[in-house]
């Protein structure tokens, strides 16, 4: 074993080591919360400029079909230029990597941030999670290598990823649940919570920071939950399975769309074509199907009673198609936030057919199914479903609903490009 490998190997946690990593973990957590806030604020300024101020100044409706198509197409071209010419080519292609990917060089981070901000502001149907976690990981690895050398690269990576998850969802619980499987899979020895100590500290600090800055995901207030009947549980399972099935359809299509678009030799071309397609979908589904889906999910829930079943089905299918194309066309972003919207829409479509199914239960079950199919993590799916419902008492029902849904998901394709022949993109190579 080389000296470098020995340095990067995580030491067995001790009381002294846990004390030593506390301060760096808290620093990383605060840093990730501020980072999320900064990128979100810049994207929000551009979003208001493009979607509110410019239409107002020029005297036309911001939801005009030509404007939606135009903004999405121009956004695609702009992101394509970043992918083609920025140092690091915009970092990892999210279509090829999991939520937590290997560290990027610092030189790649400006391109990653720019591509992410353009996508968020331009209405691309992706969330911030994958690229912003990549930025946090790169900065955290650099920081610990220089100022906290007792912390391994693996631990720094986990702190950064968990910190950003804590910041995005406003709670360290999601990070702890997600990393449970990662830690268990590592089989490095030691108690589980010894391994999770630093990441949970980072996630808690990030959650508090993000909540104070107002950028964490806002959860609805609970409206009271008195339990569910057997038939409501059955229909909840149906809602979860429907959401999972439409998400699986997107997962099946995404690698095929990815390969089709890569026949265009330049990222400028395939991102522009992707943006044009997303613009057309935005016209079909309406502005509610644009952007990452966080605020739009709440809007959809409030509008659902006045929407027909077919309108809800249309919104669901358009968002699935938008997520699929956005992920395949090289845009930098994550798939969890759009999956929440897809699940909510699918659950509401089922609820419109079965009014006896409570709306929040339908939404929670739909979100569970979609996030499970897209993210492939049962803990994260359960956490987000409970968070969206606002009812912790619904957890028991969701633990029943997740069982048949997981049986469906576990044998289905993942929303990743896994063909080894397609793993090298000449326009998207970054240094390790």
C-alpha cells in the first residue's frame, strides 16, 4: 500500500478523533448551507429577470409560448457553451454518476456552478443536488487536505454530501438515512454512528444555516392525520406504483435519449436541441412543469381540486419527459426535486379518481414511488414522503406502501447511462 493510500484510508474512529473532526464538520456544514444560498440567490435573480422583468419591460405575457420556447432554447445553448469551453467541461455528466460522485478539481467548479445557475434560472427540469454536492465535495476535500489532515478524503466527501443534503431538505435526518447504506456498504468496521458522527454534524450545521438563510425545502403544515383504512392503504399503494411506473419509463428512456443526442458531435448542439424540446414541453404542460419543481409542487397541490384527472395526467407525463430530456441533454442538475413533483402529480391523478384517498396521503405515496424509482434509496424516499405530507404519523402506512413499490423498482432500469461504450464523452472529460 502506498503512503497516499495509507493517508486516505479512514482510521478507526476513537473518542479523540471524533472530537477532532467536530469543528471541521461544523465548518463544512455552514459552508454548504451558505453555498446553497449563494447559488440559489444568483439563480433567483436571473430567473426573475428572464421570466418576470423582461416580459414586463417589453410588454408581453411571460407564459407566451414563443417566450417559453425561446428562453429554454437559449438556456440550452448557453449551457452547451459552458460544457464545451469551460475548464473541466462542467464537471460530471449527471446522467452517468450517482448523487455522490468522486471529487472534481477546483478548476472545474466555476463551470459547474455556471451551468447549474443557468439551468435553474432558465427553467430546466432538474434540481440543484448533483452539481452542488459535487462543488461542496471538491471544496471540502481541498479544505480538509490543508487544514484538517486527520480527516480522510472519504470522510470529507461524506461530510460535504451530507451537509448539502441537510441544507437542501432543512434536516440532518435525510443525510443520515442516505449515508447509512453507504457506510454499511463500505464494511470498514467500527460502530455505524461513529462513522456517521462527522456527516451528521455537518448536515445539522448545514440545515440550521440553510433554514436561517431561507433556502431549505419548505414543508407543508400538517392538516391532521387520523389513520388510514385498509382501502386507503391499497389505493396509496396504487398511487405509489403509478408514480414509480411513470418514473421507470423515464429511466428506461433516458439512456436512449442520451445516446441519440450524443450523435450531435458538440454539447452546444445537443444542449440546444434539448432546450428546444424542453421549451415545447413547457408550452404543452404550462409554466408549472418548468424549473426544479420545489415551489411548483406546492402550487400543484393547491390547484389540484380545480384540475381534471386528464390535466393531472398530462402534467405528470410532461414532467417525466422534461426530466428525461434534461438529464439526457447534458444539463447540470439532480433528479430528486423533479421526482417529488412527478410523484405529487401522479398521486393527485389517482386521488382525483378515488376521492376517498386523502390528498396528502396520495401525494406522500406518489412522492415515495417516484423518488424510490429515480433515487433508488428507500430511506431517502421515506423521509421525503413524510416531509412532504407533514405528518410523521403517516410513516407506518408509508412503510407498508414502500414494500410492493420496492419490489417493482428493484428489478427496473436505473436512470443512469451505464453502457461502458458510452462512458467516455470527449467533450466532458475532467481530471480526477
